[in-house]
């Protein structure tokens, strides 16, 4: 202790007494080190940030897309710890918009160091999607749409993500957007928009971020109750509700109860009369009318109280 005072004479500022043997003074030393470090830690990311998960089967170009996005000029990038022990989120700032690329640690790791267990990869993708607002589902433009791409898209839908299909490796494309659109619309309930990009040339990256912003605006939008109920009136006139044992379903009124993603509560005379086919029809009509392509629309049919 007293010997430390001798160091005052060196003119290096306040000495910190420290015992390596007992650990005394270690807290004070760490505080002094942190105070002396230049700059600040990564800023806290607010709720207004758009959380984006990059999903896709192996070798479809996820790492290349991430590197191309963070390598763009005029984009400020920083890494922030994610919620799992080894997750790293990447903050990407463009103009007034902050994008949080969720759990990019697994994408940045060198391939030989990555866990090759598919089950683990799927769990990781699901965890990332559950923290995201928008999922980018990558499809290899050189190979076209395969069944495993549809499985990845289903992970995003179940996690409540709005979905954007990204045709990657556009520079080596053998299929175009119109080649995959019919199958996507046939197989994917959310009918996601499609954008083509090349991580190699940078083509389409700006448009990709534009599409993410547009999708996020829909993901967080609130439809006015009056507008929704005028629309429900149109639905009643277009198609009568299903009937069973002489009793017909009547769609009475509705309201939006949540955003991010949008959730609606539609009141009916008897929820037991709702059929799957009719419920899908209502969901798709809501999506068409309010421009919610790619957005998970959740509808609860409840009995009027």
C-alpha cells in the first residue's frame, strides 16, 4: 500500500494498489482501465431498429450476403452481443434507419469451425427468426427453388417473421424472379416479395434494404377499426360463411389487437362453424386488401361476448 505512493513521483497519475495474490484492488484497476479506454461501447439498439435474420440452407450465400451488406460504403457497422452466449448481432445504420442483423456469429465463423450438425443449425436459425421482424430467405439463383428452401421459409413463418425471398448469386443466375414466383405463391402462405441480389457485384443490395424497410412498415402497421369493418362488410357480401346443421357462420365485426406482426380479432356468432378453407380465404383477402404480402397475418375468430 504505502510503497504505491512512491510512484506519485513518476508523474503518471494516481497509482492503483493491487495484489495479484489476493485480488485486492482488482475492481479499482478494472474501473481505471475502462475509464481510460477511448470511445464508447456499442450504442443500445432501440425498439425502432429493424431486426433481420438471414436464413437459408447450407452454401446458399448467407455469409457472402452478410459481408456484402456490412462492406457497403456509407453504412456504419458495429457488433453487439446477442442474447445467447455466443451470438453476435451486427448493427447496420443507413441514413436514419438502423438494421440489427440477428445472430451473425454463426455466419462469420470459418466454415471448418462451424458445427456441421443440421439439427443445431436449424435450432439456431429458429432462435434467430424468433428475435427478428424480417427474415431474408435465401434461394440460390443458379439452382432455383428446392424443397429445403420452402422448409426454411416455414421456419420464418412459424416464428412470426415477415418474409422476403432473396435470389442470391444473381451474377451466376440461371433462373429469374418470374421462374420462381409461381411456385412460391403456390407453396408459401405469406406470398413473400422477391428481390434478386449479387453479393459479388453488389447488385440489388440497396434495393434489398429498401424492401426490408417497406416490409417492416407493413409488419408494424395498424389498420383503423372503421376501415377493417368496412372491408369485413365486403367479405360478407362476397362469400357467405360456412354452414352446418342449418346454422350459418356470421362474420360480425373485428379489430386489430397487435402489431409486429399484425394480429386481428374477428367476432363471429359461432367459432365452431369456421372451416380451414374459409379462414385461409379471409386471411388471404386481408393480405391482398391491406398490402400485407410477406407478412404473417394472425386471425383469431372469437364468439361475440
